[in-house]
């Protein structure tokens, strides 16, 4: 039986390896490709990569500020875009994915927050084409220090058609 931390490490390695293999092959196979991140906005738009102050309101107290560590924005040939972040604020950490769906179909998403202690928190997301764009978040977890040698917080979003064997798009946070 594989321990939770080993399982988490294996999942993270798979995501990294998949991303490394997909990007060079994307042009010839129609796979999703990363594109340059865009600036943050307050109505569910995609964020730029790296740590960002969400909301950007200087009058917020330090305890009310949120920072995000975001991966690149990915685009699928079917018209789906997503960017996934780990967010920290008010002593909590959670995952958030920003999406844009121009496929004309309702899609299903699963957003996973991987915690340093090997646990995972998931949220199911309705990726509705009628809305055009939106965001989805996992439940918030109390932020804990990352133990030495442990993997940091990470987030992965997978978006697929109902009952599909593979996702149309997979997006991860930057760590």
C-alpha cells in the first residue's frame, strides 16, 4: 500500500512529466498549449503567473490580503482556457482555477489542492459555456508550515466532457 505522501509525490511527478511532454508536442498534435499569462482583474479573469496581490486594494489590512502562486494559462484547441493557482489569505490556503469556455458545451472540472501533509482537498466545478468564463475554488484549509523535505502546496485542475476518459485540459499552479 502506497503512503499518502508517496502517492502525492507520484501525482506531482506525473503532472510535471505530462506538462514537459505535452508542450513540445502540442503544435503537431492539437494538444493544449501554454500561452502568455494575462493581467489580473477582479471579475474572474485570468491572472499573471507568479505571486500576485489579488484585489490590489491598498486599504486592506495585511491579514485580509491574498496572494496567489499561479501556473501558466493553458488553451485547448476546443476553445477552453484555464489557469490554476494556490491562494493564501487570512491564515488559509486554497486552490482556485480561472476558466473560459467557448466550446459551446457544459464541461465538468475537478480542482484539487495538494497539501504538504499528503492530504488532498477537491471541488467539482461546472464549466458552463453559457457563462463564458468564471472561477472555481476548493474549500479553504488552515495554512500550515511546509515541513523540511515535504512538497509545498500545489493545485491541479482537470476539465473534461462528461464521462470522458481523458481531460480536455489540465492546468497546475506554479511552485
